[in-house]
């Protein structure tokens, strides 16, 4: 079997070793540092891998290993390679139809728009994990950094495909966690990177159902675990591109963090332009609708600052930082309300906290799990 060189070169040696260990291969370290992986009883199958990537025959070793895995797993070569890469990343694969493709290429503007919209979608789902709400006006710094840390992987043929790699890091499982995964359970304390991709996969599945049923309410009603208006708007712009009649998404989860039972290891969704745009637009409009009964101006003292940045760095970022305001309300009594502020307002909040001054801020009050003031604006020192 001849293996595609570009696929082989895209498989890190360390990820391959971790993949073999996670999928039940027995590992033995030889005297020279090379590693022998074996599987099966009796006529066992063996895979030899070097200690480090700095060996002359690395490509041959990787090719041999992937050919063996392809035969044993009865899956296509590129799918096995993607699963190996997914040991370190959750992968979001997007495939365009054949129509905009000419000789395995697409227009640069289409590619640029696609990547930009995917970046915006990832920001939006990460923000939703940090600040649940139907929409936001400014993205949080943490969500922004997450999207920036995602990587644009190789394109793939068979239509035209993009791969986005969401780094979820490695994890050493204890015996209890291994048993939990074996029984189809989920690990606790998942990192933001994994939670964001799970939210995206669930949201895409809801969007597909909403388009099929021509019911935008499914999307709007599911924002707490799915997509907010910002993510829906990014997807709308993506599938509205003139050269994009439909988009096929597939998410591959890193086995080190388990597979969500409700999604499976490789959920796939197809969104079509013809039926999808109107449904997405209406869902975004509903999510953007403001509940005027929730609007409040809160006045109080800043009790807690929640920033991952030092004050001197805040002018160089565009995301949000959280503060806790002690609000004394005739309507609700004394409440600690979390408020997300932009860099300039956050610096003012630092000043207010230091000097014990009152602040005033306006927004939509969310009284669900913890009290929050969403979409804060008109921040003032009193």
C-alpha cells in the first residue's frame, strides 16, 4: 500500500505513541529507547517506533505503523491519521461541495471568508461556555485567546476540506477514569477547549434539525447548551457565501478526554444554503431580541476583580474582564452581581475597587445560576 506523503508528515510521532497506548496496544521500551507496541494473543501484531523523531527512517516507520492500523481498524488511511492527530486535538473538519472547486483549488476569497467565519464561530461558542446568554456585544478575552490558539490544519481532497485543530492537551487517566470511559461516561472538569467543541457539535446538530423541520425556535430555545446569536450569525455568513451551496461538518474528539455519549466519536452535520439561511437568520433575530423586563441599572461597590491580565496590559486587549459588584436593591435585597467589562471600563473598576468608590452600570439582569449583568454598558464612576 502506498501512503500519501502529506498525510504521513502530518502525523506527530508522540501523538501516534499516545494513540496506540490509548487504543489497547501493549507498550515495551527496548534497550536503545525504541518502543515496541503489540496487540493480540498468539500471532500478535507488532509496531516498532523510534525513541525520537530525529531518525533517518522516521517516514518509513510511520508509514508502516499507519498501514498496519488501517488494516486492523478497517478504516481509510486519512481517517486513521486524523484520529491519531485527534489524540492531542479535537478536530473540526468542514467540507465544501464540488461546485466551487477547480483543479483542487477554490477562490482565495472563499477560503479567507471560510476561515474567518470559523474563527468567529469558535470564539462565540467559547464565550458561551464562559458567559451563557442569547448574545453578547464584546467577546471575552479568554474566548478570544482560545480561538487564536486553534490551528488551521491541512486541507483534504474529496470535495474541498478544511481542518481546524482545537488543542485540548494531554491527560493521564487514573484507573477510575479509564473505567468511566469504558462504560461510556464523561470525565469531569473538562477544559474549556473541549467544552467549546462539544457545544459547537451540539449546536450544529440542533441547527441541522431546525433546518430539517423549518423551526428556528429549536436553535433559539437551545442556546444554553448550543449556539448563541453570535455563533448563529457567523454560520449564517459562512453558508451564505456565493460559492458555498452547503457545508458538511464533522467533529473528531480526542479519546484522551472521552467521547460525549450524546454525540459519539465523530458527529457529522450538513448545512445547506437553500433551506438553511432563512432558518438561521430568524433564529439569530429571536436570540438578539432584548427582554426589556430584565434591563436594570445597578449601583454598588466593586468587591472582586477577575482578570487574567495585569492592569498595564489591558489596553492591548479587546475582550472582557469580570468584576463582582455588591448591589443593594430594594427589589431583590443585597446581591453580588458578576459584570463583564471592556479594558477601559475594567481599569475604572480597578480604580473604584482601590478607592472604595461606587460604580453604576446598565445591562440585562440574568438571575439563573448566578446573578449576572449581561451586555453591560454605560459604566460610570460615582
